[in-house]
């Protein structure tokens, strides 16, 4: 449990935005786990802060996941960079705002050709005041300095002489400083990730394509579809089947990372919206996934019907056929 558990809680917290900032309320976080107190949460936060994974601001009740923008695919998503910039504008903590700006400006130096840098809202971040969180003495305000150590009770040092300081614990854990957020999250295994990767492998092999590498990038993509993007396992599985059956997308979706990158486009192409649900994606039984693609046609209408009568007859035949297919799928799945 401990620090790793807290990190997972922050990464999956419903308030976490695309700037990697979430609400910081130790009491509420403690209440989510049995026999855990706010003091426990603060102690674990100190450990994470010392290793530069997070920075918590008790005054504004915000916590930053330092490496979020780097490792969660936000800067490469075709639309999320605007959401990220809007989230940056909403940060109340001056420290967190400067730390986040530093991470984005560092990414700009490393990858200057990315499309997002030309967007006016992102340029605001590039021009903002920035500080390296890893070069500042870390501090999470403590209610009892004697219990948690005077170094952790001190506020962030702002003068030029203290910028390069680190606590002894931070130095001892420096080998962990650049571990991506997803690696810590991976410590808590999710069997659903392997199930989705297995399904994609199977679908690709059926199409005559090679199985993608079971590497960290693809594992992270499956996990983030569930944890960050909020999709259910069944919805991701539905989209895997749909994408690998579509004549165009089957040649383009050859890995889980590509599936996540194109997920919004795939939903649009498949006609999946909240107002126009598609069978299977929103929890309904996906008959085609169970029985295979339906090639049935209603046949020739009885003689003597006018146009309206023929349409009504075909509709009735289709409804009867669909009901029979649904009953067959339910029987195959063992659903009464």
C-alpha cells in the first residue's frame, strides 16, 4: 500500500485533469481505504514528493502528477492539447502552475516539431513562468512537523541559492525520479489489460496480420483506455472487433497504442454517440460479435403490396429475424 497506493489513487481520481492536476484532500483520500488516516496520506505524499512524483499544495488543495503530460499521451492527441491548456489556465497554485509549465517547455525543447506547439493556448504555457520541480526543496505542508520531519514541514524555497537543494531522501531515491507514472500504476496488475491485448492479437491474426509486440507502450494504451479515458472493458473489446472488421481500419489498427490514438475517430466512424448507441458498445449484447456478421436479407415481398406495404413487410421480417438472432446469441452466451 503506502506511497504506491496513493499514487494510484491520484492517477485514477475523478478530478484529475489533462494537466495532471487533481483535488488534494487527504481526509477524503484516506476515507477510500479501510484503516487509513489523513496523516497516513500526508506521510505517503511526502515520500512521493521527495522522489519528485507529485507536488501537493495544501493552500489551494491541488496535487500535480509531474510526469503526466510526458507519459499519458496528452501532447500527441489531436484534440486533448487544448483541453490541457484550459486545465493549465484553471490551476490556482502558483507553484504547480510553474512546475507544469516547466514540464511542457521541456517537452517543447525535446520535440519541437509536434503540431500542438502552434496552438495559441499552448503557446501561453510556453511563455509562462516556469520552475523545475526536481530542483526545488519539496514540501507538503504537515500538521505535525515533529512527526513528519522538519524538511517536509518547510515551504518551497524560492531564492536562487535554494533552487538546487534536495532533501537527503530525494537524493537517495534519485534513481526513481524519471520512472513514468504508468510504471508505478502497472505495479497494480489489471487482468483486463491482458484480456484486451489477447483479443486484439486474435482479431489481427484472423485478418492475417502479425501480433503486435506485448510491450509497455501497448500495455499502457490498454490500461489508459480504462483508467484515463473511462471506457469499460466491454466497450474497448467492442471497438477492437469493429475496427478489425472494418475494411479501412483493419489495415490501420495494428496495435493497442494505435487503437487508443484513433479511438475518437473510430467511434465517429462506427456511429457511436450517447444519442445513437450502437449495439454492443453501450452494454447491449453485440449479436454480430457472438454469431458473426449478418448477411441475411428479407427476400421478395408477397405480390400485390404497394410500396408502403413492401416497406412495412420488410421491416417486420427484419424485426423477426433480429429477435431470432438475439435469442440465439443469448442462448450461446448462456443468458436467459
